[in-house]
C-alpha cells in the first residue's frame, strides 16, 4: 500500500517493514503464516530492487582522463618540465622517465596473480599405445572359431535327444491311460492316482509334465467328478472338423504342488 513512500531514497520505511516482519516471524506456527511471510519477502525484494535501480551511481563511473593523469603521476612525470617543453617539437611521450614503464610493471604483478602451472608428481605418463600382438590374437580367434562350430552341433544333438525322450514318455503314458480305460471304461481314473509316485516327488512332477502334453494336444481330457476331484480319460478319435472344434474349446490350467501336499 505504501509502495511509493518506500521507493523514496530518503525514506527508511522498507527497513522498518523488514525489521517488523523479522519480529513477527518468531511467532509463526502455522503454514499459512509462513506463506504470508514468504509473500512479503518477495514484495520487499522487488521494492528493494526498484529502489536500487533509482540510485545515482555516477560517483563510481570510470573517468579515463582522471585515470590517465593518476597513471602518469605514478610513473614519475614532472609537470613543471612538461610545461617548459610545451613549445618544443619533441615527440609526444618523450618526457617520460626511462624507468617509467619498469616502475608500473613492478607494481602491476601484485594485481595479476597467475595460477601455478600443472605438472606430474611422478613425471609424465607414456601416452604411446601398446604394440598389439597380432599372432596371439589370430590364434585365439582360430581356436574360438572351432569351438563355436562344434558347440551348436552338440547342443542340437542334445536338444533332439531330449525331445525324443519326452515324446516317447508321452506316448508311453498315453498307452497306459488307454489300457486302463479299455479294461474298465465305467470306472473313472483319478488324476492324482494316475500321476503321483508315492516314492518320488520328482517323478510325480515329471508325470504331471508329460500328461500336460496329452491335454495340450487333445489326446486326453480332465474333468471333475461328483466330489469335485479331477479325473482323466483319453479322448476318442474323431473327424477333422470335430477335432478343430474340440481344440478351440480346449484350455489348460496351472497346478501348484509342493512336497507337503504330495506327502
């Protein structure tokens, strides 16, 4: 509200307002009060900036003529001798003493401090790159190339043998399931009785893994009996159209089984 009065260079209203705000800030205990104090600080800063811009600073302006006069006096010019030689045709500046520039040079280094030069404590390092050993690199590349050519063949053979073993095990389990179902088609086969090995948890997990292939390929199906327990039975072979419709309706689930539940 008193912005114009505070901007007056002869007024101390801004200083008084700041001192009053400092006293009030000691009693601040709410967030809203702190926000008002911050808002006041912004306004006071803007007023202080405007007040500083209005100050006259000509007193500190650089006067090149006055500086030259002071510099010549420091370098040892005798003004009396200058006036006597005003009418002579000497070259301007010839009245300077012989040691004038030396005197100024000795004084100037005090105000121009140079940073110490950089040097290595243990001497400079060798920047030359090491000589490459071409023969050793060629030998390494050759040996690595042989290993890379041999590795894929071994891995491919291992993958093929593992896949063949899995397919044979799946076919064996399918034959067992079909045999049980043919001997007694009216008695449902319990899924857990079919896959669980009472003597081996690992073998049980393998059996469930292999049975999952039968479900995926539509060779067997799992459903719930009257007690809401899963039973498994092989599917009957059918035509191509029915097989495609059965595959579209087929889905799979994930079963969690730990050693406690297995026991």
